[in-house]
């Protein structure tokens, strides 16, 4: 996994201008209950720490949408679902998306709102999929309009 993370960080840095940080996130492959627990705790954190969320220290979970993975800024951990194997471009693209959040976090990058923090993550995920002739719409049912709405500040 460490070699894969190094390759992905190098690719993200070279292609998307993200900092080439050598400190890798922790990776935990967890059951759905743990994903729900982490997601719920992030929802609670955003309620009590709205300023942190709006400055990009916390990314708001997408309520009502499938959660394919979660990055936790405080523990610097990427949580992947227990069925994640990394054997397909789509599965690796989920790791790419969350790794962008790790690089944003550790690199101290700031955004106008939590949604804006998602824009580079979706761009990188899409770029990874395109290397294999795939796209967000086919792999995750994410059309360009949905991505646009999820990545623009609404307040």
C-alpha cells in the first residue's frame, strides 16, 4: 500500500499541483458500521465547528449520498469500505479522491468552503479514471452537474 500511495502522491503532485508530501495517511479498511460511525462523528463535528468546516479543515460529508470512503483530518486516516481491494481503476480512484484531501490537510491548503475542497478531489479522481478510459458518470453515477453542485460554495 505504501508504494501505491507514493505513486499516487507523485502523480497528484505532477498533474494537479498538489504538494508532494511524503507523510502518508493511515489507511483503515472497515465494515459499514465503522464508516457510518466516522461519518456521524464528522456530522457532529461540523455542527460544533462550522468555522473549521468552512475554512477547509473539515470536509462536510455528503448527506444522502453513497459514501465510498472518508478522510479524517484529525487522525489523518482514510477509511475504505471492507470490500475495497484496489484492483480496479474505480476503486483506486476512490483512494485518489481521499488522498487529495490528505494532501490538502497536511499541506495546509485553504478553501472558501468545504464544498470547494471537493473540486480538486473530483478533478483528480476523474483524471485517474480517464487514464483507463473510464469516467465518474459510468463508475459512480456522478454526472457533471452533480459534481458542479457538490463542489461550489452554497453559502
